[in-house]
């Protein structure tokens, strides 16, 4: 094994715990600072609109498939 490759592996192995520690501290600080209740309330209030759009898209897809089936039968 080359010395350079061994050095790279050792340095990566040494940095991994430090990076994990920094990520966990940053996550803890960010999680404490963010209040998501307004976002959740906004999404919850839009469920009727989301259902309407989803139903419309599903209806269009079903209409296209039915049209193709009818064309196939008439050929």
C-alpha cells in the first residue's frame, strides 16, 4: 500500500468523528431556533385544494386511458 493512500485513509478516519460532532451541534442549534407551526397550519389549511388538484389530474389520466382503449377497440 502506498504511503499517500494510507495517509489519506488515516486523515479521513480522524476527521469523521469531528465532522459528526459538528453536524450534531449544528442540528441541535437549528432545531431549537425553527418554529414550524405556521407552516404546518398553512399546509393543513390547503388540503382541500390539494385533493381537488389531485382528483382533477387523476380524472384526466383516466380519460386519456379510456380514450386509448376506445380507439384500440374501434380499429
